[in-house]
C-alpha cells in the first residue's frame, strides 16, 4: 500500500515535471573527467575521460560541441555532444583556464594564465590567429552583448581589461579588488560585474565610462570575512537577479541586480566555484569543488532542491539542449 | 645660453607630454647580507640570489600592471658584509629609494631602521623572523613580511595537536637562534595543549657539514642520541643553525616522526606549493630564475608586491600616500595562500597562513580547522594583540 502510494506519487511528480531535459557537462579539475548529467532525472549519464586539469567548459554556439580547457595539457578539447567523445583539440596557448566565444561562434578568446596573454582562435579553421598582452595571470573572460568589447580579468594585476574586438587593442583598464576571477555582463549591456576572490566583493562597472560605480558586499553571520570568496556569477535573462558563488563560504548569494543588495544566502556544497542556468531558467546548477558534487537550485523558490555526486573536484559547468 | 637651455627642456617636456606622460617611477631598494648559510642538505643550499630573485619577479609583475597605470618600478640591489657600516650603506640606498626591502639579521635591521627613521623611508623586513623585532624592539618604520618564529612554531603546534601527536620530545641546538626557536615551540605546546615530555640539547662541537665518510658515523650517533626517551609521539627539533636536525629522520631510536627544523617544517613558502593559483607564480619564478622558489624568495616577492599593490590602489608615486595606505585597514595583498593577507596594526606584522612541508610535498596549511579567533583566524598564529609588548613610534 505504502509502496503503491509512493509510486503513484512519483508518477505524478514525474508527470508534473515538464519535458525540459537538458544536458549538463561538469569539468572535474582533479578527476581529469567531464561528468554528463541529465537534468530531467538529475542523474549522471556518462563520465568522459579528458586531459589534465579540466576547468573552463562551454557549449559551442551551435550546441554541437562542448569545449573544455585542459590547462596542464596546454590545449582545449572538443567533445561531440552526439557521441559524447573527444573529437578534436584547439591550439589554445599555454595553460588555458577560462574562455569565451563571440555571438556567431566563429572566434574564441582564451585566457592563458602562464604567459599574461589572451589567445584568439578561429573556430572554423581551428587555428590560433592572434595574441593580446594583458595583466598578470589572466582569468575571467566575457564578451559584451553587442560583441564589440571583450573583457579579461587579470588576477595579480587586479584589473578588468576592456579589449576592442575589432582592433584587439586594450581600450581601458579598470582596477578592481584583489584577484578578479569572473566577469559577467548584464544582458542589456548596462553593467559589467566582476568578482574578486580575495577582495571578497563583486565590482559593478559602467562599461561606457569604465569606472566602478558600486560594489556588492557580503556578510554571513558566524562566518569569518576571509572565507567569503566570490567566484562564479550567474545573471537571469531579465537582469533582475544575480547569483554569486562564494567559494569556501559554501554558499551562493542571491543578489537583487538592480539594488546590488544580497537578498539571501543559499547553503550549497563545499567550495562552490561556477554555475550555469538550464536554458528555460528554471534551475541553476553550481559546482562544489571540495564536496565533489553539484547543487541544483530552483530559481522560482530560490531553494536548493538536489545534490548530485560528480567526479573529483568539480570546477566548471555548461548546460544546453541535448 | 642658459635661458635657451631651459627653453629646450620646456619644449621637450611639452613634446613628451603630448605623446604620453612620463611614467611615475617607483624606486625600491633591496638590502641583503652577503654570503649564504651552510645547510646539512645539499639540495637546501640557498642560491646566491635567494630573496632578491623573488623581488625581481615582483618588479616584473608590478611593471606588467604598471604599464596600464603609467607606473614603472625599479629595484636597486645592495649586499652588505658583516664588517660593513650597514647604517651608512642603507642611508646611501635611501637617497635613491623610497622603500627598502631588507634581508638582515635583527641587530643590523634595527641599526638601519634607526638610521632612516627621520627620512621617512619604510623598511620591509623580508628576512628576520625574530619576535623581538615585532615586540619590545618594534619600530614604526618597519613592516614585517617574514613570519615570526612564534607564528612558525604555532603553525606546527596546531597541526601536531590536530594530529593528536601531543607528546613531544624537544631537541634543541646550542646556538642562540636555536634556543629562541625552542622557546617558541615551548610556548606553542603550552598554548595548544601539547606536552614536552623531555628536552635534550645537541651541542655543536664544530666540524664540517660534509664529509666523505659522514653517513656511517651519523647512523650510529643519532639512534644513541635519541635513546631512552620517555614515551613520545613526535620529535620536535629546534636547529636553525643547521647542525643536526636533518640527520634525525629515519634515525631516531624509537620509530617516531620528526618535525620543526627537519621532517615536517613550518614555512612561509615551499617549491611544492600548488594550491590557490600558486602553480602560476611557481612557473613564472622558474622561468625567470632557472631554479625553484624558496621561502625567502616568496617573502621578498610579497614585500615588493605590497608596494606595487599600494601604489596601484592609491594611483600615486607619493611614498607618503602609499605608506599611509599600506598601514590602513583597507590594505590587503593576495599571495597564493587562499586568503587575503593583512597587517597587524599594533606591530605591522603581515598576517599569513603557514605551510607545513616535508621537502617534497605540502602536508598541510595552518591555521588548522577549529582554532578560532574573534578577529582573524590568522591571529591564532604568533603573538596576539593582548600579549604584545610593542609600542609603535
């Protein structure tokens, strides 16, 4: 009786879940693997062996491939999403970590931590077509919604570099707090958010005037200040709510993107790194580096609803249609 | 003629101003001591440029940032011998440099600090770990980047207690700095609840550190030296003079681990440290200097980066502004230790996590989990505000 009741309950729950099955790819920094998760069943469907120290991971714009930077092998590997196997590599330059693509999916920009450069790759020809000199330890990479400006953050120089994508020249440098790791534009292009891991803040930058106009600060009762280390940022498409991963604080901050005030903190796994939304924006998945799992956050209720075990030291995540 | 010259200068200044303003120059001096200490292990023998190599890398890093802010950093390196008049050499160096990174013994550092006091030159102590420089002998113009003996001893003590190795056999050398380190280890044992079950002294009777038939003799000496000890968990050695500690691992009478000056060693940096982005600075360092990075290299790197960081934050070449910022609560520096490093305002000591390394790997990083503090967990390492004897002036 009890079993039948439970079964019926599950069936109802399954039926109630819309057929929004997406696929999440998680890079496991220590495991040298990529975990594939089905977002309908929230289960791991495959573990792909990749090169050494996989971190930055992103779908190609056409959704056919997943690209993962394997820093210790000095390359970016390309996974075919149909076969879920590695089919190619890209000439990324030494120690690639994070990268971004233009809207057309033709050009890729890679941060090379080891030699203070951003490498430009032609994705069709799979060829390296240029380098841009930036500050010490380039890390965060993003591109403005209009495609005109590439942003790179450098961790020891503590700047966000604004690079003209046509001329590939730096047009502005904005000083932010210590160890900037991740950059995210609002979808309307009105603000650039940059997280500072050691500084413990997120700087809000005016992308036209190139000045810091505000900062998101964090305070968690009972937790020492040094443990709050902002890393990954996720912004809803309507630019109303932002999520900020706080590293060893083991929490994701929910931030009102208009007032820049923290609305609440969601407890996730240990050392939370990066995140991605499901394309329908119903869920946000975040990687927990030390607890070797991924937390699923329900956007509507702003609650953590699920934890999924992945490989060793998960770092990056990307989600798209299967 | 004279007027014509002035005219030319004015014209050339205008011309260069039209192209790009001349960069703001920030001059940093490095005052080190000549000669390197002899170590028992050949692989631990410091290079001639130990320390300076770290400062040079930081100057490169500062200049990469500086090119975006129109700032240029230079390093002026001087080494002093024991017989030199260190105060005079420092005064000459201070004539061209606003900041001086020092790697000097405590007494020499105090001489320099007092000689430069009225000039406003700030010293960044990268080499001396003596607690007294931060306590009764503290100076308002000296910022301490090197950790203290007590910070190192506490970092080790926390780990040993966490590991439940609470019964220590303390063996110290017969030189002054060995005794100071033994004092710091005793203090750590008391603070964190370890028990020193017995103390022994290893007398330095002289003799060469390297001999062709050395190993046979050492293999006989060390078991005998450590026999008949009361029950203990770990042998803690205080041997900064490099006389005996590295002979102890694998040679103790009882099979016990060794820590302190050999075995598990507390240190500000290790060539094996790769967490928190550290592998990037390790790679940069090896590329520039063709050798691995030591603790002294890291301390000098951090010192020069602190000046770079404060200069970029204040966007100023004015040392007064930069120093005021360095000493303000807003200052912090990232140094690949997983947390921001800040200055203790009561004695200008840089707070920092301490690595515990065994020569091949980083075993742990202190402060250890569970050692709590109301201000900063980093203040569980070393002498804290309520105990300080420092009155800054």
